[in-house]
C-alpha cells in the first residue's frame, strides 16, 4: 500500500493527501493553485523552504509569492547567484562583491584589475540573460561542512571558507548552476528561467542590480537618488578596512583570537568621531545674523536616535552651546482627534497625529525670542496638558527635536532653512556574511527592537515581529522619502553588534511558538545569528549606542 502524507494548505484552507516524498513544487502544481505572481518558496510548519523541499510527514504549507518579504528575498538571492555565475563565466579571474541595498536595488563592485566599464557590465548582463533563457536547474547540495570548505578553498573563495570554518555546524548547504558552486543563505528558486525581471546598470564606481518593485513586482523598482545614503555606506566600508574586517568570517576570527575588546573600542571611537564632526558643523552655524537654533533628528525605529541625541548634546555643550530637547510626542492632538488607519485603529505614525499648527506657532515664537509654555501629552488620558514648563531661548541655546517626522518639510515649513540643521540616523549595516551575502539593514533594527521591547516594555518577540510590517509601512510612508533632506547622516550600526546581540536575542526568539506565523521570522533570525561568534558586552562603554537596547546605559531613557 502506497504511503501518503496529509498537507494542509493555508492558501486554500483545504487538506490533501500526497505520496510520501512529494516536493512542494509538485504539491503546488497538483493542487491547481494560481497565485497572482511568481511563487518563490513556501512556509512549511512556519519555516521557509525552497520548492524543491520534499515532504515525508504531515505538514502545514503556505506558498509565498514575490509580493511577500520571504518570497522576494528568495527571488533576489537567486538573481544574485545568476549574477555571480555570469561574472565567473565572463571574467573567470575577476571578483564580484555584493555590498548593500541602495536606490531600490543592490550595489556591488567588480574587481578586474582596472576600472569597470559599461561594456564590462553589458557583457555580464548578456550572460545573465543567456543563463535565464537556458532555464538551468539551481541544485541544492547538502554535505558535511568540511567538504564544502574544501570545495570553496579550491575555488579560491576564502571569504566562504572563513565563514564556514567559524560557523560551527556539522553540515552545510550550497548551490550549483552547471559546474559553478556558491554559498547563499536561504532557499533558492528552482531554475534560472524563473527570473523574469532584472537589470544591471552602472552606479558610481560599481553597479546596481535592479530588481522587481515591492509594491508592483511586474515592474522594476524605480531608481531613487540616494547620494548621501551611498556615501554613508562608503564611509563605513572604509572603516571596516581600517579594522581589517571584510566579512563575518573576519569578525569571527578576530573574536576567537581574543581581539573583541579592541574591535569594540575602535568602532566606538570611530562613531564618536562622526558625532564630533556633526557637532562641529552645527556649532559653526550658530553665530551670525540668522543663527542656527533648531536641530532636527529623524530616523526609523530602533536606530538609536535617543542615544545619538544625548551624545550629540554632550558634544554641543563641549563646544559652548546649550542644547534643549523638545519631544514631538507632546504635540499629539487629543486622542479623540487622532487620524485612523485603514483598519480603524489610531494612527500615531501619521504626521497628522500632531498638532502642526500649535507646533509651528511655538517654534516661530521661540525663534523670535518669545516665551512659550510647552505642552505635555498625557498618554493615559489621551489629552494635552500644561504643567507650567516655560521656555525662552537664551544666547547660544539650540533646540533639539527628535522624532520620526523631524525631516518632513511640512513639519517646519514656516522656519527658514538656514535656521535648521537636519540629521538622519539609521542602522546601515555594512558587514556582509561573505562577498555574495549582504546583511539586510532592517535585521539590525528588528533585533534591537525585539530585545528592547522584551526587556523594557513587556512586549514579547511574537508581538514585536507581528507589528514589524506595520512599522516598516509607516517608515516607507513617513520617514524614508525625506532621508536625503538631511544635512548629515549618522550610521548607528556597530560592526561588532550582532556578536553581542546574539546572546540577548536567542533566548527571546526561542519563545515564539511554532504554531504562530511569526515563527518563520524568528526561525530565520535564529539561523542568521548562528553565523556569529558571540562576545560578552562587559567591554561595551556605558555611553555606547548599543546600551539603549541591551541595558546598562549611562543615560536615562
């Protein structure tokens, strides 16, 4: 009698029996499912798997197309594999590095022993098109880690050798297209022919790999001008070179050699140096007929804006200035007048949750030398209160306004530009797993928030992960469009921080139950953190931005 397994499909809410060993790709085809876009992977018992995954026990399955974060990650990962294969075919002696996301694409460089030309990129792009047209299988190979290490050593991929040698796992998975092998973190598409949309264009001294847009995966994402963001990435990559850190394998080797303390001190010093530079730029604009009086600080969730503001204030005081913080939260409209989102819930992320008229009048009055009584928002009653806190700007006093809308031009439209200094703060991760696997910038912030919410806000990892898509949507609408308005950008990411976050995040992530959809993200983050050799935080300065999340800070929050 032929053995079968029962599969519950979350997409349809139906159960079906299949022969033991049936692949997810076969399940999708036999069920006659027709998702509107390319199906890239599936969640099996709330863990992401490629469509080649075979089922030997009863499972819950939910197919994911490229409109989901997981599905798009699989698509982009597979596209990067084809790009690396094409580079290998066209320039066998060259080297490709995929570094970070920017301008709705992914920036990378080709090392050919000479400057990269348009003709070089065109040759690689044509080879990519040929590989896609050939519809070649993308083979998944699981073997003992020692075998994978020897394979990549023969291919002179030392970045992957170092990563796998310090990974500490018995088995490893790599992928092959024809005879070309490469290591990638996470599931792949089944064939090269599934890559229906991409482009490769010149971008500064490297290239931009263009991918389908998140909102409309049938069109390429629009190239957005992000010069300041790109230069901030470049600055931090140069810092990595100073510290001899090209990738996670390098970081792990330094930590294993007992050099974590030095890494922490150098990284913290480099970050403080940048804060000093920003403070000096502000101080140089405080004198004159129209002196600078307003500092605006914005950035997405868990970027460390609060600690940055406090450290910047210290440097401003060292320059003889008097910083005075104003919380934008105190200008919320009364709860009864708060706008609502599409689900009917109060939308505190909206710019219009603020009393823009009152805020603008207070700013104009303060900058005009008048005295203002500042409001306080009572989050219990949902109403604005006045408690006698009055402010008048003294000589060399500057206002520091921190909030997600601080760079939105509408917030301070009545204030002349020469009286404002705008700072954008974000955790822009520049460390990569290896030359072909960058680390998503949002993973840093999500892990920080999971730890902080759990330890200091009584919020579970499940709840934080569940709310994260809504947080990201608010950032896309209210924060990211204005980041290039900044006079200065500050990267709050620290090169060593995943090695510290691992100890805090792992036990919290393990509390997410498998029967919840958030388990997929928790499982992904747990697997990712295992690439890092953990280090203790005892050498972390009490003024470190990391202390805002892991505790022990010298600052009050």
